[in-house]
C-alpha cells in the first residue's frame, strides 16, 4: 500500500521559513517524479514544484522561483520543500504527489498559513 505522509506545515509570519517533508512508503520512490501541489482556500489545485526521480532536475512555478527549494533523499524515501520569504498568498494545503507512467499517488496534505 502506497503512503505519502506530509509534515512540517504550520503558522508562520510573512518573511518566515518552513520546511515541508513527505515520507513515502510502498513504492519505488527512486523511480518516481515527485511534485508539490497546493490548494489555497476557495481555489483549485496549483502545481508548485517538481523534481526528477534522480534529483538532478527541478522545476518551479513562477510565483515561488527563488524562494522555494525542492529536494529529495532517495535513501530515506523522503521529499522536501524548503520555503523561504513566505508570503500570505502562499497560504494553502500543500500536497505531496508521486507520479510514474500516468499513475499518481497523493498524500493527505499539510496546512501552511502565512499570517502576522
């Protein structure tokens, strides 16, 4: 059974930082592209960042470029998202997604709230 478990969310002031983690089990983590996707209150899903299975290529939506860093540790089956210079518009539930060959797996999400 595939499980993706996110952690690290919380309440942070504007300009602050958080690091999200996603622990994966039940799948060949090292063979999956991994994504972070978020959903702000009252809005649809928004893709945030992606990382190649080997970790050598990363991609970001424009609104987080230069502020967020995606990384992975294939030895620990864990995906990370370092979020710096957080803004109120980054407030959302952040989901971890694993993708391979058209098959997608999702975590339950972790809430990030950026507010003073």
